[in-house]
C-alpha cells in the first residue's frame, strides 16, 4: 500500500505536468481559456503546502496552531520553514527548508518543461 506522503509527492509531479500541458493548450486557444485554466490550477495548487503540513504534523504528533495554519495557507514560502524550525532540530529544519525550496523550484521546472514540450508538439499537429 502506498503511503499518504508518497501519494502526495506523486500527485505533485502529476499536478506539475498537467499544469504545464493544459496551460500550453489553453494559451494557444484563447486568453479566456488560459485565464480559466490558470485559475483552476491555482485553486488546486494553493492548498498543497497545507496538505503536506497536515500530513507531516500528524505523522510527528505536532500540535498545529491556527496562526501557523493561516501562515502556511497565505504565505507558504514563509510558513513551511517556520513549521520546520518549530517541529525539528535546527539542522534538520535547515535541510528541510532547502529541500522545500528545491521541491518548489522543481515543480516550476517540471511545469515549464511540460508546457514547452506541449507547445512543440502542437506545431506538428
């Protein structure tokens, strides 16, 4: 059986590829399609850091606070490192923060690559 965290990481990759693909397709069609697609993927993407936080906090038995929940929802780039430093030793938190930054950048890179591949494929269709 696949763990919840593993499923989450697989979902992140699928999300990034789908975002790039559908954004490229919709951008080629019309501005309205692009804006609708962007809004859909934005609404799907916003809760993803919170879902990770929820799964990790449950696994560690960390007492979640309302302030930290709001910070992660509204400003995940700050909230996730704050959570990491509250829930781990400073060395593990620092490593976790670096990994978080690379995962965030990686999602952007995967999305961009998927978008570029889609655009190039559309030339030949």
